[in-house]
C-alpha cells in the first residue's frame, strides 16, 4: 500500500484508511466484536495504517473495539478519534467542546483505545458556544503534554479552520467528499492547499451508493442512518442512479469495480487526500484497498468530469437538523 502525508505536519498514513464507525453504529446493528477485530486486523495485514473512530460511535464501543483490535500493532498504525459531543444515558445529547470537556474526553479515549497517545484528535462538530481558539488551545495543551500528536476538524467551515490554524497547526480536515458530493471543491480544498492541511473524505463511496449495490427499492435496517437522509429517498435514488451508471461504465472499461473507480477518482484529485471507506465485509475491504493501485489518467479524469457535470445530484446529504451542524 502506498502512503501519503496529511498536510505540512507530515502525518504519514496509508493512501486509503479504514472508517470504523459502521462496525458499531450508523448502518444497522453492530457487528459481532470478534468479527470487527478480525476485519480491522485484516486491514492492517493488507497495509492499512490509518483507522478512524470517535467516542460517540456506539457510544464508546467503537473506540473499545478499535483499541483492542490494534493493540498488537499500535506502533505501526495511526489512530484518529473525535471529541465534541455530550453523551448522556448512552446517547448523543448536543455539543460540548469546552476545554475541560475536551481534556476529559481525551483521557477516557486513551483508556478505551489502550494507548498513551492519540495520533489525530478531531473536533467532531463545531460548537458555536465555544470560541474555536479555545478549542484549538485545549488540544495544543494536550499536544504539549504528549497525549495527542495532531489536531483535526470534522465538517468545519473555512473561517473556522483559519482561526484554529492560527493557534495550532491543523493537520487534517475530515468532511464528506465524493463524486456525488463535491461542495468541498469550491472553497475548502483551495483553503486546505493554501494552509498545508490534509483532507480525509468520509463517505467516499456515497454511503455505499456509488458501489452500485443500492437500488431504488433497497430496504435499510430500521437503525440505518440512511433512512433519514433525503438523498436516499426512493425517488432521489432513482434520479441519482445515472451517476452510479456512469461510474459503472468507467469501471467496466478499466476492468475494475465501481467502488475502485470512486476511490481512485478521489486519490487523483490531490496527493494529500486520504479517503476512509468503511465496511463490515472482508471482500469489500480488499476491494477498497485495491483502489490504491488503480491509475486514472488525465484523459480518464477529464472524461469522468465531462460526463458527471451533466448529471445533477438530487437530495440533500443530511436532514435539516444535522445540516445545521456542518460548515460552521
């Protein structure tokens, strides 16, 4: 597996990481713990060195799973986790990025992850009640204490990133980015390039949609987050199938899978972009990792661009309440 550097802080990771959320949370029932450990360790064996979790996934159970799975390989891997939510009675209950809370979360995450340092500590969502300078300052303190190596932000807006970066050099921004969510290209990617910050796209396969495995009549488990995503209504899935067909056509030409085209497209955008597809299945893990070897030529990229630009994507990527938390 090739490696890439996230930002000017030289955090070196595998070109494709593993988003671990779906093993515990978000896309239906959690997997059996041993199955989750096996999948994470299979990723390590295949050269993945970048693993993404958060205290709120579960809550807590995903960090515990990741910590146990990676304990034997701790010095070979980079673990990213996140702070910024209140958790009450085992449920997410609003935002909390007060400096004292950040430090409490760091201590608890270190224990669950079975480690003495968090490689990359993201603010999960921007908290409008806490100045971003105070957030960056709290993580800077943790970096000085040797408990955290790098600071990141998830779904933050351009001005927030600039203000935080002035306090503590930001290593990575994590946000959604894929062939069917390209908003970061307008402002975010130029800003990251200017400041020397890496970009970690989550949902690089459009929450599974770009793989071609989801049709307009696909039924999701009742606990699956996609049930409330406007983009996943049957009507919007039907309209958005045109983009999936386009990706499928290019995949057939290249003799690879649609998922591999979608990931290779992201990798081709910038050398400091590291997507983190998630999966619960080993054959999908191998397929995703295989995308790192798929080369798209400038002509390929131009063809994809020309075709994709004619397909308007239907439906918001978040329900209204969640949309309010992003881009602040």
